[in-house]
C-alpha cells in the first residue's frame, strides 16, 4: 500500500508548531475540517484556557464497543538542538521524512486520520475512533479531560491502540512515572562561617544520596520484570539548582527527580520512603537552624501499563498483526490512563522509532508510514460487517 496520502497529511501536521507550551488548535481545526469533509463529526474537549483541545471522533455504529486510535498532538521543543533541516517543515530524503514530531507522533496521526476517512465509506460492525490529546509530553496531562468525557459515555471501546513509535512492533506495557520536586531550605551566611548555618545545597545532596541508596537497594533486591531493558524500578535526579556565589552559604536548593516503576512496585510506597528520609534530614538540620527543612511535592504522575497478553484484545491484534514476542517499552504513554480510567485494554504500536524522537533531525521512514497504513487497513477489514 502506498503511503502517499498519509505523507501529504504528515507534511501539513508537521507545519503546525504544536510545541507543548503553545496552542494546538490550528492542528485540531485542520483535522476536524478534514474529517468533517467526509461526514465525520468531532467532539473537542478544551483545557481551562481554551487554547488547547483534545479531539474525539467516531465512525461506524454507536451502540457497540469500538477500537480507538490514540495519539498526542504536542511535540517537544527544538531550542538548543542542531537541526540540519527545518524542524517545522517535512523534508523527504532517501526514504526518510524529517521534521519535529514525524516519529513522535504525527506520522501515526496522519495514518489514523486517513483510516477514519476510509472507515467512513465502509459498513462497520464496530466503530473506529480517534482520540487526539494535548500536553502529553509534560506527563499525559491533556488526555485526562478527554477520559472524563469517555468515562461518562454509555459504551466504552474494547481496545485502544496508542500509536507511539515502536517500529510497528506490538507492546503491551510500560513503566509508570512519578515526577517529584524537593525544595531544600537552609540559611544564608558567610562561607567562612559555614558550619554555623545550614547549607541548602548540602541538604539537597543528602536527599540525592537517599534517592541513590533507594535505587541501589531496588536494583539489588527489588522486584524484576525481564521484559524491560532496565528490568526494575528506576529513580533519577534530573535537575539540581541553587547557590549564588562561592562565598555565600546558599539558602535554597531545588531538585527535580522521578520514579519510573514496574507494575510490581507501588510508587506511593516509594514516595513515602523518601518523605520519611526528608523528614529525618529536616529534623537533623533544624538542630542548627530552626527554619531549615526539605519539602517534597509530587508534581505529576501517570500509571504504568501492563496489559495481559491473554486479553482478547491482544489476541484480536495478533490475529491480523502477528508478532513472535510482544514487548514492553522504556517510555510512557497515555495507555496506562486509558486502562486505569476506562478499564480498556491497550496496546502500543506505531510507526518510527523512539530512538529518533526528541532529537535534532527527527525522522520517520516512509516505509514505516506504509507499514502503519497497511496495519490500519487490516484492522479495518476486521471491523467490517
Ligand atoms: Zn510521544
């Protein structure tokens, strides 16, 4: 099957600068108009500001569970990256399509929109549906409002396919993620008298040490899931900042850190362990300076995905897209939220590679788009009456 139609739409989608901090409405309107031209109505679910929206569309019967194709419209920024092609225009070269979002994940959206249009011309026994979300890249934020709407609907999908880039391999799981922020408060002073006060950076480093000790104990004795490259729950400090000058004892240190948990581990229990450590460090610091403290807050979290390979929905996908082995992914998706909120089984399968995502000169291979179009054509055949 030729990927020509999907390629043309991908070029239009990449031209919309839907970096997460910006509005996605131009892209949403574009897709809505395209679907409307084929008689497919869309429901938009806006954010508080009205500058971003999710889109949900359905074609086929209304009273039976369908298959929902899910993807995010936002892309990560390009600042500070050495692109050799324009990031917001599609460049076709030697079988590769370059542009921000080509792999993650506008290539899938282009194929999915055309599958819906194709489906609208067929007699279906089950509906084909499209769910496009905003603010995925900052923690699957936008899709939650859409899930509220789908939760209230009388009929739920029987399968959700999230089109994150897997090179069209079938994945049934990914880790959950909890993003945390710690604010460490000390008291400023002359560095020559440092031991008389509390250095917030030192306090922060003590907390980092606790994070690393917890990681060490998990990696040595914790639960394991061999389907992952890193087969256990991970903890990581991504950003630590504080201090003004060498001769001033810093009074504040900010730390961004995260937990990415496998299904066997409860992230809330791990957060509790770190909160307890923060309280212990606070108590020690307050013997020197009463206002010294560490405050840990949860910034954002999404659940992991762990779809059983014995689910009927997985067998359904395998029936037309057979795989020797299903895999689990290192990165997260909105799939865990679909299962947690709606009880819908989720598989992840989409064109392109995550290795190309979030980088300069991001690309999707034209052949991957063609494979995705062929996959969706086989899905449509299954949905036909
Ligand atoms: Zn993505």
